[in-house]
């Protein structure tokens, strides 16, 4: 499948999943490095190419190669790398790297392996809904398969050795993406973020580290990777996410009890603008789509499905719009295409 083929489908992790509502997806990521090999940021071209070749061979040897698509970053155009980033398959850092860097991704996009990013290997499993256990099991299975052909840098005292000290130990980052408009509209989101940050977790925006919480989307993930097992990390994150979900649900109830007209106005304005706008930028579109998603959760918009909105969050991004158009678009042209895409989606729901 080519990158253009990705546009005709959506990742399996965007299907409806367990414990929907505020939860969009769960992710487990492992950082791994090859034994006695320089980390990517200090490695020569020859070393980076060798790492890519070894990982490529590992995929073929364990029989997973046929199930995974593969791309080298130096063979992709900037727009194609941006598209992979928008689909949560690569990091912004890998999108900037070239020599020896690449990606393996399963056809359903639920498993992906970045090569020569900050570490030699960054493998992840993405699952819809609150589904950390399944994500962990799939990530571990892929990790174990690759380790049959690769020797990882590992210390009996410290665990897996990584380029960044914060990942030493299990090398695992687990995260859950949440839609939290209730807490945002009641202005309770900052105390929740502060509380979460004090117990070993971190909160980021929709696109991970350094991104803002556009569309009221937040990622909650573990900070501690050393001194705890993978299961302990997962259990802790799962518990805190459930508590955040409860806070979000209570915030929505209070909004409906005390400010019902405001909620209906918020959702109605979002629908009205999206259904009629001739042009709209990314951030405004995300915020307004967040309003529609809230309306769905409150059973005010039964004709629209929640995961259709989740897919739109991806489809309206700049690289997706330009790849779909088959040409480079100016910011204004992208705003026009974005508005058209959303209008056509909403008009289709009215038929």
C-alpha cells in the first residue's frame, strides 16, 4: 500500500472501542536500543544505515514483515512525513530525520515501529477506547518477536538503556487520549492537570510533547519508567484516567443542570459554523468539532457517530488535505478545503 492508500481508510484505533465517551485511544510505546551501538543522535550515517538494515532483517526473520508496511524517511517528501505524523504513526522528531530513519506500520495502523528516532527503536501499539491492557500485550508481543533477532542494550541494574535518562528502566510510555470539554468549559481543567502532574503523570496536547490541547484533547501518560514494572505503570495510569473520566462526567452533569442553555448554545453554534463556514483554520475547526463530539456524548446529536468526528480530527489536518487534493495548498486554500470537507460531511448526515 502507498501513502495515498492511507487516505482512503482510517486507522483501526479510530474504530469504536470499549469505555467510549471521553476516551479516544490508548497507546503503549517501548524505547529500545541495540547493544554496543551509538545512539542515533551521535551515530554516523553508516551506523544509522546498519541499524535500519538490522531492524529490517529482524522483521523478515520473525515473519512479521509481510504484515507491515515500511518507509524510509529519506525516500519520502516532507508532506508525506507530515501525513504520517498527523496519523500518530511517527513523532515530529522522526519527521525531521532522514538518513537511516524509517517506519514500519501494520496495515490497520495499530502497531508501528520508528527506527533511528531518539532511540534505535520506538515501537507502539494503539488501541481505541480505554484499552491499555490490550495495547501492552500487543506491544510486548512485537517487542519479543524483534528481540529474537536483535540484541538490546540492557542493564541488570537499570533495565533498558535509552538515549534519554527519563526512559531508562522499562523504556515504556503508556498514554490515554481524552476529550475533556466539560472540565474546560467549567474551568476546572488546570486543577486536574496540576493534581495529575503531582503523582508521576504528565499531561500533553493532542499531538504529544510540546503541543497544545486543541479541541479539548489531552494525553495523560506516565513519567516514571524506572523502579516499576510495566503492569504497575499500566494499573496506575488506568486508575487515574478513570478518576479523570469521572471528573469529566461530573463536570458535564453540572453544566447540564446549571447551564443547560449555555451548553445547547455552545453545541448549536459549533454546528452552525461548521455547517456553513466557507473557510476555517485548523484550531477553530478542532474546537468546534469538540463541541459536536460533546453534543453526541450528551445525546443531543444522535445522527452523528462519535468515531466519525474522531476521524475528522485527522482528516482536516494540513497534510491530509493536501494529499487528498493532490497538490500543495496555501494556508487559505487549506482553510477553504477544510470547511468544504466538514460541510459535505454534515450535509450528508442530514440526507
